[in-house]
């Protein structure tokens, strides 16, 4: 009987320890296949050299943790998507040089005349509305729409945990989940552009390669 009681107490203590351990691991995204690129420099490849892509923000970008064909994701509810379209269509200038020895320079996005990302409020009455995000190609054709719920949409938007971050709400403290658009899939399907990533773990650089897909 004493052994049973001891074993039951042990199981109870173990279960109590597992709850915070699970929360900590979830907060760090241990159970998901993607990771947010905080701590990396996000660059784009131009003729074999990596150039800084600011104001794209690494904390708003994510990629698959492993695999040869890693997908690139970006926060759909934050600014920055416009710049990814400009990278895809090569609407930028290159500013070589700078102080960072691991990057060849900086991208200048100032030359584009196209607006690829539009946001508007759809009102159901005088007080209530939802924000609709519309993405277009260079010809102005709508290629994707997203109702800004802050969640995934079971299509191209995934809910990804920003590792190490948590939020407190009226439901308590939970891992920081945000909606990230699968840039790789969208650009391949709608713009006919391949998006590949190379990861330099030693120097903490993730380089985006964007190229027009070859006709089959």
C-alpha cells in the first residue's frame, strides 16, 4: 500500500512538473516545424552576393527548421510584404558597401511605382468592421486575400510561434502565435517565381534567392 501511495505521489509531482515544462517548450516552438528568424540577418541574393533587405524585419520572417526546400514565411499583419514583391520583381537598386563584413551592401526599394499590398476596412454596420488585406501581381490582378483575424486560414497563412515569446490576455499567458504568409508557395503559384533559402548558421545570415521559373 505504501508503494502505491509513493508511486501515486511521484506521478502527481511528475505531472505537475510536466505542465510548466510543456508550456516552456511550446513557447520556444519546440513542437512546430517552423522558426522565426530573430537573431539572423535576412538578405537577398544579387549575382551571388548577399545584400541586407531592411526594412524587412527578421522577427517578422520565418522558415522551416529543416529540409532542402525550406519555405519562407512573413507576417501578413505587418508591413514588409510590399518589399518582398519588389524583390521578386527586381524593383530595387543595390547599394554596395557598408560596415557589415558578412553582407555586400543594402537594398534600396525606392524605385517601385506599384502597390502590391492594399488594406481596407469592410463594415458590417456603423461600428463593426473587419480589415481585409489584398495582394496583387504587377498587372493589378488579385492573387490573395486575407481577413485579418490574427490566425491561420487553413490555406497559405500559418499560425507560427515566435520562439521565446509569450503573451498575457484574459485567457492567461500563452505562447506568442502570429499569422505568417507562405511566401514560397504564393510566389511559386501566383507569380511563377521560385523562392529558395540558404542558411549560414555560422554567420547568422539567411539569404533569399528569387528567380523566374523556367517554362516546362
